[in-house]
């Protein structure tokens, strides 16, 4: 059964991660022909050079690159526009900038490139973004002028000291004239997405111009979930005498119940598909078996397992969206903290009685589940074998399969 479960988990999880999401959108080719389609949403961390699309939801997947597309958009999520621009490819990240890779040249060292620029704000004044490795560049267009780079560069002032060329502040002060803008507004302007978006929003508003902000707003209250998690467990427990390989007590497979409270920390990237989970869980059950130590003697020994522990597994969860209200998820956890609150094997017969304590051990835990409306969930969970030694002569082997029902409080 264990091998079947492990194989099933591998197959299902592989299928889950292989799922891709094609979402409604369009692209415009260089003949200005618009094609409505479904675009594979990779949630690009770096600007793409190509993308996959389908003409129908269940149609064949096709790849198209920057040489054939002027613009493409995934509705309500992101928009990219092709542009031939001058760009400096030196690092824009002060923290990760390597002095050895920086030059003493304050001026930008631009090169011509054809890029898909991500549209952040589009209107009378438009703001665009490009990212590759440690390079993050912003571009802008005012009125119907060409798209230009907002000039910024980190360079070496001395062999051990870096400086910044913040020419973009002068560029924007020169091009953005509004009665409410003061020079101090531009002097403190950082070369960061949120600050630049705010400025372009203010400027378009000042000019009474229609504009669109394409940066997706994060849903409030979704970065942390508290979930109640009652469960039904199917346990397998075997105790083996380390001094005698033939002395094995198999307590069989039994059902019991448990309860946990899960804290889920949603990571703010990749469409909120990843989360860190921690789940304090109370695990209590009792198993019993009677056996003869010696087939010749009439003495019957009864062994009773009283299992009591509080486990705190930490793990990672990945969601795969089915539609707007439902999603599948897979998680991997490990019991980093495990508090034994009195787990024993008690032996009794007409000859003697004794009790052996043993420490509960850490386990790897795999889970596969379904969540509806971000409120209700059900999960199939498999805890890998846990081996522990008692303070006597026994070694125990314990595994568990659980069906967990979840309810999200907030």
C-alpha cells in the first residue's frame, strides 16, 4: 500500500505541476492585424522574447516570437509592447552590484535592442519596464514621442565606493509640467516601480488624460490564512524487538481522528500560487494487540500503544488554479518540531507488567488537495514511515494516511 501511495503521489503531483494556464488575450502582428486568442500565462519574472498561444481554449499550442508581434496582452493581467530602444545593461541593483563588474564611467553605455517592454501605465504619458537578471530599466513616452529610457546608472566613484547617475529626475522634470509639481517632488523620486507609477498617474490626472494602470492590485487580506483542520487518520503501527527479529507486534491498520490549526503565508508573486505553511497538530490514538511470546507457554501478553504528541510541521504549498473559485494544491512538509506528551507501549500479562516510553520522530509529509472559494478544502495526506526507539528493547514503525477537512477563518 505504501508503494502504491508513493507512486500515486508522484504521478498526481507531476500532473499538477505540468498544468499550464492559457488565459484570454490578444496579439497584434507587424501588419497591425489583431488576433484574439488564449495566451499561456507564465507570469514572467523577466521580459519574454516569445510566448505560446491557442486560437481556442482546447486548440493546439503555437509559439510566436518578438519578430512577428508588435504587442500582446493577457486580459486584466499584463500587457507587453515591442520597441527598439537604447538600453544600458549594467546592474541597477545597488545591493547586488559587484564592484568588479562596475565601470568608472558615469555615462550610460547604451546599446540598441528590440525588446518586449511591460506596460505599467498607458496614457498621455506611458511608463514601461524591462527586467533581466539584476538589470531593471524603466522607459517612458510622453505624448506621441518615441519610447526613451529613464536614465539611471550605478558606477564606481572610487575603487571601493559606488555612486549613482540619476539623470531620470531631470528628464521627468523637463517633460512633465504640471502646476502641482515642484522640483522637490523629482529630487526625492526613487528609481522604483511604485514611485514612478504614482508620478505617471498624477501627471495623467493633472492633464485630464485617460490612462490605464496595468499593475495588478494585490487582494487585501489574502497574504495570511488561518485554517481549522479536523481529520480522519488511517494509521499503521508495528513494534519490533531489537533483540529478537522474530518478536514483531503488528497493531494493524486502524482509524482515528485528529485536529490541527494551520497558518498559511501566501507569497506575493507568481499569482499567489506559493505559500509557506505551519500546522500545529494534536495526534492522539490508542492501539492494542494480544500475543504469545512463546507458542508453548499459555501466557498471553497484551500490548497497548498510547500515542500522544503535538507536531509542528513546516512546509511549502503550490496552488494550481482550475477556475476563479476552485484550485488544486500540493504541499510538502517536515515535522521540524515534535513534542512527545506521553507516548508509551504498555505490556501486561499474568506474570508481569511494564511500560516503555519512546520518542516520536520527525516525518516527511506529502499532501494533495482541493480548495473551493478560498474557504473550504479537503486534502489527502500521506506521512512517510516514522521510526523510533523506545527506552527499552523495541523499535517502532509508524505511518499514516489522512483525509483532512479545512475551513478558512480568515
